[in-house]
C-alpha cells in the first residue's frame, strides 16, 4: 500500500526546492571563494594595467584566502580579454581588469561578440592614467593659451603624437582641438616612446599621454608640461594645472581601469569584491606601487563605475563620429 505524505510535509518539501534568486545568491556568496580566482588583464606583461592587476591580485588573495591568478590575454584593442570574460561562468571566479578601450569598442567596431552594457557586472573603478599635454621645451608656446593660439594661427594647425588610433590619448587630443576651435592632425605611433622621440626632435608639436615616459626629459629640461586632462590636479604631477582651469572645461580624458565580472554574477559576490577593491585602494602600499606605475587610484561604488562606463561610451562615440575615426584592426 502506497504511503502518502502529510500535506504540511509535502508543502514544506516543495517550498524548499523553490528558493528565491536572492537566496541562491546568498548561498553562492557564503561558499565563495572556495577555489582560485582568475583575474584577466587585457594587456601584456609589464604595462601599467598588468602591474596594477598583479598588485590587486596579491591584495585580494590575502583578503579572500584564495589564490588570485593573473592571466594576460592581450590583443585586438582589449577585445580578446573582454570577450573571454563576457563568456565565462558568472560565478565570481573569472574577473576582468578592464581598460578604457572597452568603452569605445561599440563606436569603433561592428559586430562585437559582447555588449559592454549587458555582458558585464560592474564591480568598481580602480585607477586612471592621467594624460598630460607635453611639448618641446624649445617651442615658442609656454602655456595652453599660447599653444591654442599657435594651433589657430598655423595654417596646418598643431600636430599631436598618439600611441594608437582610437586610444584615450588620440580621442582626448581630438577633443582638445574641437574644444579649442583649432585645426590639427593626430599622428599615430606604436606606443608612447616613438611619439616622444618625434617630439624631442621637433617633428611634432605635442603629445597628450601618460607622463612616465616623459619624466626624464622633463627633468632634463627638454620637454615641458602645459597641463593635465583630469577633472582636478593629480598627485602624480601636482604642478600641472588642469586644462579645465585653463579655459577648456570640456577637455577631460584619461586612460582608466576597473573590475568587471560576467553579467549574472551573484550580487553578494560583487558587493564583497567592491568592498575589497576599495580596501586595496585605501592601502598605502598599493597606492605607492600604483603611483610608481603612473596611475592615480580611484575606487567608489559598483553603481558609480557602471554609470561612468556609460558616460564614457556616449562621450567618445560623439568624438569618434565627429573626427571620422576608424579602427586600425
């Protein structure tokens, strides 16, 4: 004879199998992390993103009690790493130390295999790489106003050196020219070093790039800093006034980094990672290492970082369209 369960027991058993999504998230967070975490850098070893990724990985590993393994997946303007993480399991074990190009991809490339707005869960901003307007010390312009006047009076305008088409330095130079109402050409090089070689030789008028490569030449009196394209002055070079305070209020641009996870990662995991990233940013040793790599730490909420990416995407899409910029590859 078949036995039947009491109604109360049946309902309790059925309810146990109908856990709400937030309850599943909480359970996943309680068990997380139980194994190594993969932290993906979209660049090769040795650059500022890789350096900060490894510093943050060490910090997170100590705080979380699990190994954080850094993997470099360089190439295609960060698209290889972005796609890899977008398609990873949303379990908190694969993270992306995203870089600024992820926000300009949809304006530069057709048929991206991921959607920057839908394929990722924002965790938090980590750092920016301020961009400095640097000129040859022998040039006749000693201020931003004089440089703009030169660009307006020169029949060919001003020539900028850039480390690559569609890069943050390239787009910020285009933004500067439009905000100033000046003509100009942005010449593409393979990295900052070749651009500085041309600047030192007097074959271009300016660069708008990270300052680390330029510092020895600035100290030697061969190059001059006219400003920084930050919202506020940066502790990396506090003597440089912002372009905003010199009359170009619209000109804000820099390289930036932040943590993303695949969309669908449990909210408690995202919250824990955001808290740990902000703890890292408050750490004096992390800050020292970041600044040595030419980076200014940021931090903040996941919501603020998500909103920032949206703003960056819209802002640079307008510049890409106005300047008719196309991708190199």
